[in-house]
C-alpha cells in the first residue's frame, strides 16, 4: 500500500486505453481509429470501445452489447480483458485466461474463433502485426516507428530465413506497443521529473508502464493538477506508424 505522509496527499495518473491508441496510430487501422475518434468526439455509450469490441467479438448488435455492459455480464468482462490481452501479444491459449477471469466456459476453438472475429474487423491491424513477424523472419529484427531496430535472439536460421517460435511471435506482436511506450510518454515525463526536482515538497513514489503517482502537500494538490494536466493531456505524436 502507498500511504501519504502526514499532511501530504497522493495524486495518481493513468493512461486511457494507451495500448489501444498506440495500436491504432502505428497500424493506421480504420476500425481502431474510427472507434476511438467517435468515442472521443461524442462520448456516447454505443461508441465506447469496449462496446464496439463486444459487438465485433461476439457478432451481436449494439443493443445486445449495451445490455451486457449494463448487466456487467461475463461477455462484456471477457471483451474488455480479451482485447487488451490480444493487443499485448496474447495468443489463443493465453487468451483463455480472459474467459476464466470472466467466468465463461469456453474451449480453445471458441476463443480462437472470437479472436478471428475481431481481427477480421481490425484487418489492417492484423496485417500490420503479421508484417512484423515476416520482417523478423527475413531480417532477424523489427524496425520500430522511430527507426530503432529490435533484434530477436530467439529466432533460428533455417532454409534461408529466421524462424520465429510460438514465444518469439508473441514477443514480436507485443514489443511495438510496449517498446514505444517509453517514447510515447518520455517528453511529458521529463517535464514532470524536472518539476519534481525543482519542488522539494514533492516526490515520485511510483512509476508504472502507463501511469505514475506523486506525493506532496495536500494544500498544493490543486495547483499541481492545474500545472500537469495540460502536459499530460496535450496530443502527442506517436510517429509515422
């Protein structure tokens, strides 16, 4: 547990759908981009990414997905967990955990079918992700959006190309999203760290992959929020994708 010292207060920041947004930007997938832009623009429940994804996964209409959301049904819980696990490189066996968490009794074939339902909708993302594997098999590495190359040492050379095993494919799927996270938040985080160094009453007790917590005097919390929120909410380019 993180407990602020007497007279201090903790402020926590968390990214909203960070991997979803990075995946949309880097892949240029119209399904992901349209889902996010409609929800950001109008904020209506039917445009909520989890609702749209539920429709795509289970091939149901919006009314059914909204009903599952309202009832906190296992199908809706599954959709939320499933998509993020998939974006983070999860394969079909790993995605069974999303079903277990949601208390849905589903076999490997059913889960694979749902995965393919969603990837068919997000076909540009699917093809972009597959192209990373093809690139790794041809060159032994993947070039990220900013030109950095990530080499995969688990690949094995055979018959004129590098062969990716089950584990390497998961890592290749995963790395462009996780690997860009540092670049994605770096300039903003530098501002935060610079500010902390110049304000002795504040410190950074926790920094995770998509959020952080600051600790400092309670009476200064409002002014800190006013200072930092513009830094953290200003659109930031993820690169050419």
